[in-house]
């Protein structure tokens, strides 16, 4: 039996400072878990942290994350000039506040709001906060309607696919809403309105539709969901709204699938959220949420506060937050325009198609998606002979070569299926994709030649990125 060696539970108590970077007489040891008594030269502190972060992966080769990892030099320059701006302080930074407003109007127009100049919305730290605000508006409107009718406001529920991102689980947990998960199946791999009437009742505050499912990148059928809810309303009188979680797809569909009905062209869509730091192409730390019309955002969710010399409305879970990313978003809107965004997203989709079909041609994988919605695709091993390796082993082999390509089980009801997924973002060029595909071919060849099974490390965690 192979002896297992336990990994150390914590790093050493002290950080060892290289004598070459420490000044004469400066301590060569720095406490790791408590504040030191004395000071350290800024150059020394910089070098310590610089050396520690060398152990991080290469962000450009991280194909697990949806979050942007590249912006051009002018964007980085603008970022360095504005990272001290506080978005909440609109009295001190009125032009940054005005630029936030420009962005909101541009996005509302992209999503076909009936009147982009008057509708309500806000920037957020990311799409998770944006989703929370969309969910809170659902719950508050439902409570107002129930109280006006003299009915109980207990036991609200929210209907969504079992493949939702974890932020919706958090929303339901934090705000005491029952999460009703519609299981995905081989026949219905995403929410499409099928048997929706089994999950909706008078306590349903809304339905979440995802534009870009985390597991496969597929769009959920928003128009079909809306049609199913129309039928439910005709049969029962229940008027249930939709929030579109467009964390990724809401900044892809307007450019690559402009005729697809998923946004405010559907009256049942009350609100849409997105991550600007995903396919909005901005560095991490920015999301957007917009309501179809002002009346769909309950007024009692908006606070008026006196802060740093001015009085201003605020709609957010956070208070102080960086304004630099808002400026970066507007920079990209100016720089790219509609044609530029389409070119960037199309380039990512072309890379996704190249990789997906190159992997499919190996003959041992089945595609679950090919990047035709958002530039994300997933695959599984074909059914057939028992192999000496799994997708987890392929993921490990690719990590050794610098590429982070995750493997994980599908959600409940399909949890027996393990898939692997690649997220193609701006910055993964076709040249890099050619190198990646060659690496995948080499590692698959190595694994296929194994004469005995790879060691089994036991159950892997459920993917929740």
C-alpha cells in the first residue's frame, strides 16, 4: 500500500527575507500572521509580495474563469489615473457619476429598453450584486402586491434551473426565499419552460433565465420561458416576471445574435444583469443591472443619503466602491463601438469553434456545446470502453503544461456525467489556441497509452465557479 504523506496545514510563521533585498540591519524574518513591531523598506515589502505572487498561475492561460484578464495599454493607463475614485461620492466625482449614467443608457439601449433615457439601473461590484438587486426588486414588488391584496407575504419562492450560478443560492439563503430548482436533464439541458407550471405558484416572486449557463455556455430559452409563463397566467392569473442573468451572454448576444429574443423586447423580462468584467471586457470589479421601466424598481429600495457634501440616491448592497472600472467600461464603449465589440466577440467565438471541433475530431470526446452561444464549450468522454484515465487526469496533465482547464460533474440529475470546459476570452488568440490544441492532443495520446489506471483521488468537489 502506498503511504500517504499529510500536507502541512499552515505555512511557516515567518517570511524569510532575501539579504539581497533587505537593507543593512533590517530584520531577515517577517511575521506572516501578525503585524511586525518595526517597519520595512517599501522596496523590501514589494519584493516579498512580488516573489509570493510568482506562485500564482498565468491569468491568460486560465481557461476556467469567465473574468477578463487583459486590457490594452491605454486602458491600463486610464486605470492607473483613476483607481482612487470612489463611485459612491458623486459630489466629489461628478463627471465619473455622469459617465456611469452614459454607460447605463448605452446598455439599456443595447438591451432594447422601451425608453433607455428614463429607465432605472446602477453599476455594481459584479453581476452577483446585480443579481441580488434584481432578486430583491422581485421580492419587494411581490410583498407590496400581496399586502395590497391582504394576503400573506410568507414563503416567497424563486424558480430557476439547477445549473444556476451560486450567487442565486446565496440570494435565496440570505433573503429567506425558497429556491425552486428545475432539474436539467439530457432532454432538457437548460431551462426552456418545460413543465414550468409544476414549480410556479402564488408565492413565486420570479423566474431566473440564464444567458450563458456556467456548465456549458448555452443560452436558456428566454422566449420559451416567457411563453410558458404567458400560458400559466392565462390559466391561473399568476403574473410571474423574469430576471435575465446575463452575466456573460448579455454582452455577447447583442453583437453575435442580434435577432435572438431574450431581452426587454419580451415584456415579461423585468430586469437584466451582467458582468462588465466578463464579456463586457473590463478588469474585475464591475457589473450592471437595469430594469425595463422605472416602475419595476420599487422606490423603497432606493435610499437618499447625505455624504461628503451632497445628497444623492443610492441603490446598492455596497457603499464605497471603485469608480475606475466604470471609466474603463466607457473607454471600451468609445473605443470599440458596436462594430468593435462584434469583432472582438466574433474572434473569441471563432477560437471556441476551432478548439471545440478540433477536440471533437479526436474521436473520444462528445461535445455538449461548441461555443455557438457565448464563446464557451464543454465536452465529455464518449461512452464505450473503460479507460485508464478520466477528464480529471487530463485536467491535471494540462495544468502541468500551464493551462487551467477544469473538469467537474454536472448538476443534480446529471451528476454522473463529468465534463471539461474551456472559456474563450479576449486575449486567447488563435495562435495560443493552436498551441493549446496541440498540447491536448499530446496529453490525450499519453493518457491513452497508459497500461494501468491512474490513481483514484476520490470524489472531486462540485464545480461552482
